[in-house]
C-alpha cells in the first residue's frame, strides 16, 4: 500500500485517530494522545485497547514525509497541532525549481 494514498476503509474500520496515527507514524511524524505525556514514535508500538481511548492531542510533523495526499486522514481528527506546519510547507516549496527560500 502506498503511504500517501488514503485508505478510507481503514478509517471506517479503526476510526479516524487510529488511522491518522498509523499514517503519521509511517511517514515519520510523532503523535501524542490526550492524557499522555509521551510522544508515540514507533508504528509497531501503537497502543492497543479501546479505540476511543487514544485520541490524538498533538502532532509533531517536523522532518516527516507527510504529503497533502494523506491529509484526508486528519479530516475527522480533533487535534491541536503543536509543531508549526510552516516547516513542512517550506520543505515542500524548496523542492520546486526556481523557488528560493
């Protein structure tokens, strides 16, 4: 499966927070859940248990490879993004020839 392709069936099956967590972690981002201080960074160490227990509180996407194609994963996630998305945008813009940042 392509990391950047949104799997809508997966979102339906496990809920938006779990599906978004899986996508973000596969792309190298970090996720923190409400009520937890530790950042989740290991895809294979995703917590198990009731899906409603693990709601995304914050996302650190610094130096990750997330792309706009996967943003639908975040559509139903009620999270406060604590890292500035501008870094992602700057990284994306720098890949276009002719644009100097």
